C-alpha cells in the first residue's frame, strides 16, 4: 500500500511543469555594451531580442558570453532576452537605466578634436600674418591695434570658407543627442568661427612671445606705457594757415635755449575714420608720448610758415608743469 502511494506521488510530481526560481534582473546603463551572461557554452544563439536593446553572443555561437547594448532612453525600463543552446531556452531579465548626466569619452574626444583643429588653424594664420605685421611700412604707417583685427578677420574668413569650417555646428552636433538632426554649416557659424580664429591668433602670438618662441615687434605687442614717476607729452597739429613742416621746440627751464622736440610733417584729422587706421602724421610722436619730468617747468613752442614761405607767429604755450603719470595731448593750430 505504501509503495503504491509513493509511486503515485512520483508520477504526479513528474507531470508538474518545472519551476525555475527567477534570478535578479541584470542592471545595464545606456551607452555601452555590458555583459548580462558571463559564460555560455558552444552553440549558444539569441532566440528573442529585447525590445529596448540588442543582445549578442561574443564570440558568435560561443563558447563565450552574452553582451547587451541598451538603446538611448531617458527613463528606466525592463527588458527580456531569450537565448538557446543544448540545455534549452534561457531567459535573462535586463533592467535598463538611463545614462548619468554628462558626456561620454567619445563626445569629449570629438569636441577636443574640433577645438584643437581651431587652435592649429589659428597658429598657422598667425604665422602667416606675422610677415605682414612685422613689415616696416605696416608698423610705421598704420595703427596696428585698429588694422590688425580687420586683416586677421578677413584672412580667417577666407580660410574658413576654403576649409568649410563651422566650429559652432561641429560642437553642437557633437554635444547633441545621438538621434538629433545634425546642424549644417551656416554663414553665421562661419563668421563666428572666423572671429574666434582671428581673436585666437593674437592670443597664440602673445603666448609664443611670452615663451620666447617668437617676437612680433609691432606697436601692439610692444605698446609703451608711461613710467610711473614721469609724464608724457604729445603735440598734434590741426589744419590752419601754415603749410609744410612744423618745428616743435620744448624749453626747460623757461628762458633757456629751445630744444627741438620733433617735426610735424602733416596735419591731424582726429574726427576722420582714416585716423583710426593710419598713423597720425600730424602728431609728434606718432603714438605714445615724449617723456617729461613732473614738477619741472616747460615752455612749448611751434613754428611754421605759410604757403608763401613766410614765417608765421609761433604758438607758445607755458610755463607748463606735469603730474606724475600724466598723459597730455596738446592741439595747436598755426
């Protein structure tokens, strides 16, 4: 009787479906392939792919492992992958979590490549323009602080158009979502790119000069400053009855012999746009100032002739005293 009961129970249990305790879901993060089954035998294949990612046997058909790559998402999801081999079908539950805020290494690599490309172009442009910016007629006849940015921008714009560069679009495409529409190259982006290159070339030159690799000697890079215990004096001649050269004398102390400070060849037009870009021939010195001693008395005298060569009454200013660090521009009309 007992044996009969045991046999019946065995048959009953044999007829029940197998009960497999479900394993905990495998946690994966969006963006990188991750192993969900560390070891599978030969002949393993993926029977059913998940809905929110792709699973693959590495190497194909095993023996090896199963990796899962989750699709981009901004919310948590649960997925299932079914694989099969000689032991039958197996199911792996996958829990997908969105990527943490920030950018992956590939994004930083691409963004760094774009910025480095910009840096290289700026260095090449600066090296090319240094020849022009060191040219003596350029230094002596133009105002580098006004002319250099314009020339640098025009040259940068030509290079940007030739190379089809748009760093704004490139960076925006790199930093945007993978499935987002790519921005095309635009005129606005190219103008901004040219401005960055033109401005960066000056910064690169400053760095190279500081490190001793290059010396671009222009009034911009060697812009003089008034000594703290001295003062600067400059004289600017406006258009009047005089023609030809004007002689500028500076006497100290008053009553002594006048020393020739300089010769003014032209006439200054301070309100013209041309004066922003061209060196002022109606000023002595053409930029900066003549150093004078504070607390000491000076007399300034400007002499000239009219169109017939007849000397005109000189313009005399003084006695003058200057404060420490003063920068004084005096306009005269003869």
